[in-house]
């Protein structure tokens, strides 16, 4: 059995688990929840073996030490590792808090990432390491970055749930914030899906697809008419989310998840993620840059965005200490923090230029 | 700050700088301006940024937008006066805020824990009561159990009850300050680097020596010694053009004397007297093929070998074989097209090859030999010509840096790691256990607090309760 079969199995398991978790959220059947957990765990085990197998395959091809053969060297591998961390963190939370209802928020993130891998058709081949990546710091830097990203993803989903449950009125800033965030998230994904379906055949690689064809099928369409219609549909969709967001609130508040628990999980995952990100993402990254490029800090877009992300979470930690900021405002900062994470991780590679080579292959 | 008295202007300024609100504002401003700085390419030629701005503002408004951002210093924003000013505000905020709060925190850290009255204990965030039947022994059990969970309890009498109290980790309250201090240390290190160090580059052709490096803009920086590039080479993965390693063989010279030699690769630089040379790029010296020296090893059928240095056009002989080779042509990157015709596909030396004509008594043959394909080294008559290098045509591009501040930065990083660990994973824990004996049973009241991670401390308290209950049962049996 090779690693890609196991990766396929874990993908199927996570998508299945997503459906089950959502069904569990909707119908509150305990058995459904248990099956969802079991399937998630099975997917996790399959993925763990898949990563180890790929590590072994890479080691055999790569002609270098076992530590340098860690499969974390391109966009595909790092996304897989991100999903692995995310599911691990989620399972820990599920067992610690004995509550599986927000599996319905975490498994969709995992499934979306896996779908993104599949749709974008990015290279899943094992590639040998370019010279800049041949460093033992790669292992700790990338691994710790992704562990912290996964923890931030958890705080994002609990923060969002907190806002959903806690908001009362449609004209409340926090309510507008979360409906807008969720709406834009879905619209961007849908628009990218359309780009993919429209241009896939004429474009050779995902890099080109995203760099030159992003939103060309919709908002940036050559036909002005289609662009205008796209904006209209997006606006209508945003309105619908705003108008019927309370439905989601009913579903979630029907659950035995107190807002304190949500706030607690949000804080705890950031309190874990922040030091890990500081050490692994910023400090080890700086040490590595120092060895590879002779500059521990060069303000390249990836570094700067890591710093921006760091500031967002420092802001979060400090805003909890400010009078009148507890609760919804703090949760909004947590949600925005993860937007910064996504941009640091994907946006910088795909939209900006710089020294970091992920996604450049 | 004192209240009641009229606040002076200085007090007001101090208050502003002592507030976490200002910190939040500065975080937001630095984050937002930095975002702009990542969209506009820093220190790039104008055309590039205008192209980026066209995407946001359209053809007509882009030049004006460019002018606007350029005036505001956004095209080299991390060195602009206002960004440095923001960093300065940030540091002042951090320092003032810490000084403002330190006395209070210091008191909490150093003041020893007291016994407390029941009223006070009632206000603690963690509380447990339990009753142990049977007379005596409870106090000893409490003391022993507190020791078992890692506390060293003191004992006092409060309202005729016995009270055990203890605390742990009072210094962990300083974790936040250690974290903040580390930020200042890192910034200090960065400033030291700017003032006492330099960042330069050096393109050094094979075989040449330099005693200076060049700063951006062309200014020369004397190194204080000489550096020579003995050789540069690229290793590839198998027969592909995927680079595996860039390697420069360097020699450091002092007054003509060799003092150090090292082969550097990406991620493994050479450092001499505080100046570090990093492998960063490479290239080909213009019109170089004519000066390049092919380094070959000729190995005859009977195993005699000889190293040969020859230029294009030169003739050499294979030892003892009575056969002569003449180098006719050189290609830095040779490939073969569909019709079998060789052609050069790159200016850089990716796949160097030599065309050699061999003539000997009664034989004459010719062909391309490739540096990277050793199967092309074998000649039809059983002799061999190994293509080792084509030397003297490439330069190694090195980042040259001196940064006496880097150790301060690393020290700051270590302090930050320690500070963050203390801040997030440790806490100041205090516990009071009141033991009152009445009517043949012991009433035990536990009150405790932790300034962080309360849930974890609560689990410890549960353990304590479990030990008391179990210990008591064991004692009465
Ligand atoms: C403008 C500069 C800053 C000021 C004025 C400031 C101020 C403060 C203050 C007053 C606290 C509360 C201390 C307490 O709990 O008693 C605090 C906590 C903290 N600060 Fe800062 N800070 C600054 C910058 C930073 C930065 C850049 C970081 C990034 C590492 C940071 C990390 C923290 C952390 C991790 C905490 C603990 C948060 C918590 O209690 O959950 N601070 N800061």
C-alpha cells in the first residue's frame, strides 16, 4: 500500500465525518455523533500512517538524512500536515470537553482544505529539496508553524460559534461581522470553484490558475455584464446570510455548549498557539533565514505577514485585558486573526512575491 | 497614579503611555501599514509598483496613487521615519506600561502568603468542603497531602481552627514582564546591527581574490582580510536540472597567508572575524568560454592517469596511449533536439559539455563529453577522459554580513521563549486549608486561587480531595 491510497482513505473519512457531524448537529442523535467520532479517528489513523509512509518514500528518494526527509516541503504536504494537526487538536478538545457539536465546524475546514488540494490539482509528487530548504530548521519551523495554525483554526471556529450564539439583533455590529465573515468566506470559495471549472482545461498549473485567473469567471469577468451580475448575486447572498443567520444560532444554541466554554476554548487554543507560533514560526524562522540568507529579518512579504498575524493575536491577548472588551469584540479579533493566518499561509504565496518558496513549484 | 490631586501634563502623558489601549492601537496601526508594505514591492523600480497599483485604482489613477504612496514613504516603508517612529512609540509604551505596573506586581510576587479569615477565604475562586468522620489525624493528613501535591505548607491558628497555607510559583507573575523585556532586547539587538554592522554582497569569479564587499548602491566595504573563490559548483539531482547544492570553495588570506578554508553551501556559511559569507547566487562571467580552463583527467587503458588543464583549442595527450585530443568546442548547457542535433539550451553552466576530436595512429573519432554524464567519458578505444570541471567562468554570489547585534537578538529570542513559557504554562497558585474539629468529626475547608490556568489547578485540588478522603478511610480501617 502506498501513501496516496491512505491519503485518499483519510479524505473520504473526513468528508464522511463532516456529513455525520452536521447530521448530529441537526438531529441530535447520539449514535450518529459516536459514529462521526469513530470515523474521524479512523481517518486520523489512516492519515498518520500515510504521512509516515510518505516520509519513508521521501527518505528513499531524497538521498539525505531522515530528518530532512520530513514531508513538509511543498504546499501539498504542508496542507496535509495542517489537516492532521487540526484533527488531532479537535479530537483532544472533543475528549477534554466531552462535546462533539463543533466537530461540525472543524471537519468542514479539513474537508475544504482537502477539496482545495483536489480541485486545484496541485502537484502531489514527491520533489527533492532545493538547496534553501536543506536545513534541520525546516523540520521544527514548518512543523511548529502548522501546529499553531491548527490551534488558531480551532479558535476561529469556536470564536465564530461564540459570535453566532451570543448575538441577538440583526443590527448589532458583532452580528453583521459574523454574517459578513461567513458570507464572504463562502462566496470566495464558490467564486474560486467557478474559476476552476471555467478555466481548468486551458491552464496548466494551479499557480497560474490562481495568479492570473482568480475571479475571472465572476467578478473580474471580461464581459462587464457577468461581472455586474456576479456582484449582485454576491450581495444577495450576503443579504440572505444576514437575514437568516439566526437559524444557525437556533441550531447551535440548542446544544449544551455554554458561551463560557466557547470563550474558554478560543482563549486556550490561542494561549497554546501563540507561544508555539512565536517560537516555531517567528524565532526559528528567523534563525533559519539568518543561516540561509544572512539576514534574520528582511521584511519579505511572508515574514511581514507572519508578524502581522502575530500582532493580531497579541492584540487578542491584550484586548482581553481591556475594560469593556470581553466577549464579542475579543471573539471578533480571534476570527480576524485566522483570516491573517490564511493569508500568511496561502495568500502570500499565491498573490505576492517573495523569498519563501512554498507554492512556487 | 494619585487621585484627587490635579493631574499634571506629564502625568497625563504617562497615563496614555501606560495604557494597554495605546498598545492595541499601535498593534493595529503597525499591522495595517505593514499590509500595505507587503502589497507594494519595497525598493522596486517604479514600473513594477505602478503595475500593481493599476490593479487597485485603474490605469488613470495609478500614477497619482503611486505619487501618493511614494510621498508617504510606502515604497521603502520599513525604513521610513514614521515607521521607525511607530516602533519608538511601541517601545515607549512597553517600557512605561511595565514600569507603571511593576511595583504592584512585585508586591504580589514578594509578599509572603498569610493565613486568612473564613470571610476572606469565601472570596476565593476555588472552594471545596468535606467532612471526615472520626477524631484526630485530620491535620496531619492535610499537611502530608499538601506536601504530596508539591506544596510546603505553613501552619497557623485562625479562630480556633488550624489553618495550613502555602503558595507556589509566585515568580511566574513576572512572565509577562520577561516577555515584554525580550521584545526590547530584540529591538536593541536589531539597532546594534544597523549601527555597528553592514549588509553587503560580493560576486567573486573563480580564481579571483577580493578585499572588499559592495553595499547596495556600490559603496565598498573593506573586509580587513582577503577572500578567494577557489571553485564554484552546482550539484544536481541525478540527471535532472533540479539543483541539489550550490557550493563555493573559499579561502581566507591574511597578508598572503592562508588562514582559513571552507566550502560553503546554502544554510552553511563561512564566518571569519565576525564577517559571514553566505552562498546566495551565482552567475557566468561575460564572454568567458574563451578563458575557461577545462580540467580533465585522462586515464589510459592500462590505468595510468594524468590531470590535464586545457583551453578550448588546446591539444592534450592521453598518457601512454599515443592518442591526442583537441578541444574544439564548449557548450555550457548542451541538449539534443528531436533530429539528434546538439544545441545549447542555456547561457548558464547547467550541463557543460566539450566537443573533443581524438587522433591517433590509424584512428580518428570525435564526440561530446558531458561533465554530468560519466558514461560519455568512455572512449571507443578503451581509454577514458573524465570531465571534472570547466573552471574560471563562473562567479559565486555571496551575501556578506557583519552583525554584532545578532547575539543580542538571539538572546532576546531565548528570553522571549522563557517568558512565554512562564506566562502561558505556569501560574501563581495559593491554597489555604482550614481544619476544624467538632463533635467527633473534622470539617475541612479548602480555598485556593491561581492567577492563570485555573482549570488545571482545580484538577490538582480534586486530587488533593481524593487523597484526603482515601487517606482518611485508610486511617480508620
Ligand atoms: C506596546 C507594547 C505593549 C504593552 C504596553 C503591553 C502591555 C501589557 C500588559 C499591561 C499586560 C498585562 C499584564 C498583566 O496580566 O498583568 C500584558 C500582557 C501580555 N502581553 Fe503585552 N504589552 C505590549 C506588547 C506586547 C507584545 C508585542 C507582546 C507579544 C509577545 C505582548 C505579549 C503579552 C502577553 C502574552 C501578555 C499576557 C496576556 C494574558 O494575560 O493572557 N505584549 N501586556
